[in-house]
C-alpha cells in the first residue's frame, strides 16, 4: 500500500483520530474563544450603525456567519457518506451521524436570526414567496429527515448507506439556496461582494466583524463535531483494548 493510502486509512482509524484530537482540542477551543470574543465585541462595540439599517445590521454579523456555516453540512455529510459507501470507513459515518443534528441547529439559528432581522427590515417574519427562505426551511426538513432515517433503520450499516445517499441528494438543495437570489426575484438581495473600501455599505467595518465571526463559528463546529465523534468512538469501540486502558487510566 502506498504512503498516501496508508495515511488515508490511518486517518480513518478511530484510535488515531481520538489520540490526535486529544492534542488538537485545547488549541481549537482556545482559538474559538478568542475569535468569538473578538467577533462579538467588534459587532457590539465597534461596528458603526448602518446608514439604512441602523443597529439592526449587527444581527447580520451573526446571521451571515451562521447561514454560511449551515451550507457546509450537506457537503460534509455527503463527503463522509461517500467515504462510507466506497471504503466502508466507520469513522466517516460517525462524523456524518453527528453532523446532521448540528446542521439542523445551525439551520434553525439561520432561520431564526433571519426572521428577527426581516421583522424589522421587511416588516414580516416570514415570506413564503422568498425562494431562499423556503429552500433553507427545506434544508432543515432534510436534515431532520436524515436524523429520523438513521433512527428508524435498526441495522447500522443499512442506516449509514441510506443516510449517505440522502446526504448526497441534499447537496442539490445547497446549490438552490446559494443561487436562489440570482435565479428568482426574492426579498433577499443578491450576494454582496466583499469590499474593504471605506464608506461602502458592506465595507471593512462590517466584513472584518463578519469574517472573524465566520472563523469563530467554524471553530465551534469543529470542536462540537470532534467532541461528539470522540464520544461515539468510545461507545462503539468499548470492547477495544485501547479504550479499556483509557477508561482504566481515567479511573
């Protein structure tokens, strides 16, 4: 086996993953706390009110970060599902399993924060004719469907394959969410380009806070997914010698 494939299979080893993430977690948690503190402080204390939206624009810092992150879950689950289907690496299925509920929460927060902002700027909490809102709601239903499908199927391998296929199909909706504002007339404005020009409505003050918050949210996702996967490893590998030794050391 070539060195490249040895590395790939080692990456899929539950023991290797558990040992490596033990070293990574303190750094990831520290970085998450730093970026989250800076992002929130920048949005609340240093971001000037928008000339049209006023202080309501501060909500967008969180909304944009959470919304962007929520679009990552189906591609992540589809990639993990493909690895599960092709190479039958069980660690990939563990990641996909715990990505689904996290994705559902992120999608819910996207809809909630967007509705709060929309109630002020659009004068309505919800609009069924807005394709981005409806497609994002459909993503929430798809994620809940993945969770329910895994729960309903008793055989673990069959459940993993079924969820992998549904996750791959779910990526189609991610494309619809992304380009819905360009394909149809919606209350949402078209995607705003990042601009660092002073005076631009979406200029440096807004984008610095948003980019910092995006990093913080992705770090939160990484930490949450790693912790959940580590717990899943201990449950599935409870008969392995290295897990028994780990439990003995903890006692």
